[in-house]
């Protein structure tokens, strides 16, 4: 396959389970040697996670971007073929909406918010805390790369998350309350 770029965007914190994502990525790399994992974010766990990537022998394929200003995020996300969210818990998962606004499908854990947002048209849901299951879904994402429509993902995101969509929904809620 051509090079495939997974991306992760979040603070480097244990609840985000980057350790699981790195272990999953090492499995994926065994099957697809021309794959990269781009990590955007900073936090106390970075040193430990970088050490894990070395221990797993994947450090040459993991690109650490550090903190990125919000204005620069769409440019980096546009280089991803898929976003990975490996969290143990997310109430919503704003990064999913950001990925979809860029037309990017996701692989996300069933950890709360994503359970109600991820559809077959915009990504894959997987059980949390399981590197093998995450790796299987990441491989599926690579295998299905041509089956996702960036335009359809962007359109769906705009219909749900745009300012106009949010204002309309808020007005509907207020109308029902009154």
C-alpha cells in the first residue's frame, strides 16, 4: 500500500491511553511497514511514551509534533488518512468533530461520546483497552481507505457541528422548553 498516516490529537495523559495506541500501532506496522503515527499534543507522559515507542521498536515511524496552536491544527490533520482515539473515557470527543470537519475517518474506542457519534460512514468503533482489537480496526481502516468519502464526512460534520446547525438545534430546544 501507499504510505498511510494515522494521527492522534490530545494531551499526553494516561486516560487517553496512548500506550494502547502505540502497542496497536506496533502490530499494524508488522503488517503494513509503510505506515506512520503522528502524535499532536504535549503532557507529562511524553517521555514515558517516547520510551515505549523505542521499546516497541517503532520510534522511526512515530512523529511527535508537540503542542500545536489551534489555527495550525487543520493543516496537520489534513495530512492524516485517519484519526485514532484510544481513550478510556470521553464525554464528547471534540477531536472527532475536528477530524470529520477535515474529511478524515476515525478509529475510536467505545468510551462514551464516540459511541453515539461514530458511524460506518465516518469511522470504526472498537472496544477500549485492547491493543489487538485497536490494531485490527486500524488495519481495517487501511484496507478500506478508498471506501470513505471525505466530502461526505465533511458534509455530515457541517450538518451536525457547524455554527448554523448548533444555533438551529439550540433554538429548537429553547422552543420546546418555552
